[in-house]
C-alpha cells in the first residue's frame, strides 16, 4: 500500500489560485478513478476536481472557503502499490510550488500526523470516523454543545420536530448529515423525547460561512455600492395593452416558439430607447476615467439560482426579434439554475434587467451590475383604478424601478430614458415599428 497526493491542478486562463467551495468526500471514503472529489471556484468558473486513481481518502488539505494556490496539496489517498506522493492531476510545466497547507480541524490533523511518524500507510484508526453513527438513544452531546449540520439538514430537522442535539453525526467532528437524520428517524427515537413539548425558547446560533458564489456576490455588491453613487428613478407603466397583445401572441404562437413573458417586450423596448440614449448602454471604467459606449445591446438578466443570483447575458439583443429574445431568456435561465451556464453566457452584459416576477413588490432599489451604468427593475403587475378624465377605470399597472450611476448619468437623462421606455410599453405597436 502507498499514498497518492493530488494537488490543485492548473485550471487554465492564467488562474493562480482558487477557492474550495465543496467537498464530495470525507476521510475514510473509498473513491474510484474519475470520481469527483470536490469543486473549486475561480473568478471565472466553478471547476470539479476528479480523482485520477482509486483509493481511500486519508487526508483533506483545506476547508470549505479556503483559497489555495495552483499546485497546493489538495487530498491524499491510500492506494494499492507504492503510490506517487508528489503527482498532481495533469501536471503542467512551470507549475507553482506547493503552498503550505492551512491549519485543519483536529480530525484532519490526526489523519495527517500518522504518516509522518511511521512512514507507512495509515493504521486502522483512520476509519474510526464512521463509528459516530451510533444507535444509542439519548443525547450524544453535552449541554450547550452546538451540533454541526448544514442549513438543509437543520431545516429538515426543524420540519420533523427533531432536536439535532439528540442526533449522532457520522461526519468529521461529528457533523450531522442527511443519512444520520434518516437513521435517527428510522429508529423512531425522536418521538421518545427529542421533541420539546410546547413552546420552548431557542438559544441556537447557526454560523454559515460565506463561500463560493455567495462570497462572489457579496464582494461585487459591496464594490458596486462603495464605488457607484446610485440614483433610483421609479415610474408606473400602464401595461394593459401590452398584456392584451402578449396574450394574443401566446395564443397564436407556433409549437416551436416560447411562451412570452413581459421581459422580451421590455428588452425590445430597451433596444429602441438605447438608440436614442446610447449613454445608458455603457461600461464606466472609473479607474481610468473612461466610459465605453457599446453598439451591441448585451442585456444581463438577473436569475435566481439555488446558490444565489447570477447574471446571464442575452448577447446582441438588437439583432433578435421578440420570439428570439424570449427563447434566449428561457434557455439562459434554465442553464443558470442548472449550473451549466458557460463563462461567456455569464459575462459581457452592458445593461441589466432584474425582475422578481409575480412577487416583484411595488418598488425596489436594484443595485447596478458594476461596472455598468444602468439597471432596470421590473415590479409586479397589479390591477389598479386609474382616472381617465371622467371616471376611474381598471388598468393593469406596473412600476419600473431603475438605478443609474449618478457620476455619468444625470437625473434628467435618466428620467427621459425611462419615459421613452414607458411610452414604448404603453403603446406596444411602436416596439415593432
């Protein structure tokens, strides 16, 4: 038996480091060749790391959220034969020297210490972690000892009325996984006293480390608010005629055409309005003091995914008709939610639309997608009484809540631009002229 050390590979594009965002294995797991060990995130993409060999995990070189240099030891496996301790996945010429591994939890340190002491494969105690899945009924933790579990596991436990302090965890440091919760429920022990009777105070604090996509979102939002003085302009739009047109188009659409939402109409309205106001379709390179105005209208579409908001880009909206815009919005939304969107599909936007759909609220204050200079926020459509000069009539109304970079867009110009968009949406035939 020997050891095989897997290093963080060169993920390309000149990337020198990456953030560990997910482990798919734990100490003691047996992995097969090409099994996914974990995933790292760079500024440009999330990359899964496969195993080049079959073996048993005996050491993990980082925790979720740690940033590692290319070439750093990532994981060690116990393998058949002598092993190759210094081999990395797809070693590249000029690869960086391995960085010093960061301090690890106690369970990981023990796993690392043994090979240094005996210069041979790890003895049996390395496999002791799974023993934590005990069948003993009763609290496996001392009073005040907070159980380790992911938010998803905590939610399941809360919905099932289970006190996680009563559940034994089989993960590192006693971390509770879904399988531990399933085993606990199968034993039927939670009905014997794990559920607190009546209303009870809770002093539980859940610490959630901000990593991966959520950290990228946080950094970008902070940068946008720190560097961009926002001006928000809200205007209500009568979309009664637009909704009637949309219903007719959907009723007569071909089988290969998408069902239209309001977004494709707004995209085409933006294209028409930007032709008169090109300063809205721009990137402000503030460090250099240069505004880049684009002829291509690349519309970013903020999409909510399981891990957070991402902005997928409909490139060249100026060259797409209403149906093509609708099809591309649907395709990108599906790719973003599935996590399969490419780097090109998640970059290159010049102006962004953000919408919360039917729950869009009355007014929002959207944050500009830095370094763009404008963002258009769509609020929900509501039936409201509107005075037509003689009486109140029911009309379908929707607010546009839009943000602009006040360093380069004056309030007057922002208002004129939105009024142009409003006119196009209220008289939708003008969109097609």
